[in-house]
C-alpha cells in the first residue's frame, strides 16, 4: 500500500542518508533520499512532497538556498534545515530567507527527529485544509 504522506531528505553525505533511511524505514510516510540539488528538484517536480529536510553544507547548493527555492516554487511544502554547524546567523537566515519550520542540529535525537517530521506533516495538512476551506 502506498503511503500518502511523502517527505524529501537532501544530504550530500551518503552515510547520513543511510542512517536516516534506517530511522524512517517503518514510519507512516514515504521518504525520498537524495544527494544533490538536481535530484531534489526532480523529486519535487514529480512527487507530492509535504516536507523537505535539507542539510546546510552541500557542494552544489546550501540548504538555505535550496529551501528558499522550495519556498518560492512550492510554498506549501514545510521546510526543515539540519546541520552540524548551528551558528546564530545561519539559524536566523534559515528562518528569515527560507521560511523554515524547524532547525535541527546534528547529531539529532532519533525520537525528536521523528516527532519533528510528524509535526511538519501535520502542519502541512492543517495549512492545506485551511487553504481548501478558504477556496470553498
């Protein structure tokens, strides 16, 4: 059975993606794992993604730049930034420029990470219902 909720995780480190794949394997949502900006955009353009989680430091794009583009092209998608470099200016830029929902520091707590993703999916669903009701 196909899972209706879909999330996208972007990180250039294959070990991190493997770890996240193990964390999310039995959850009630489908997760797509990609390493590059190009792969991320392909998924975003072909799948009904509700949440994007991106690392900050990647070779082809920063997480903030990627999430800003997601905000501009897919404003309803909930955006999460995760990084091992939690500098104050980076956190502020993530919220101000990319409109992130949450900022997660590496290493993360598995339970906190799962909880954050489920909260983000709920946030997406609440906003989608509100938008639908507004149009009726």
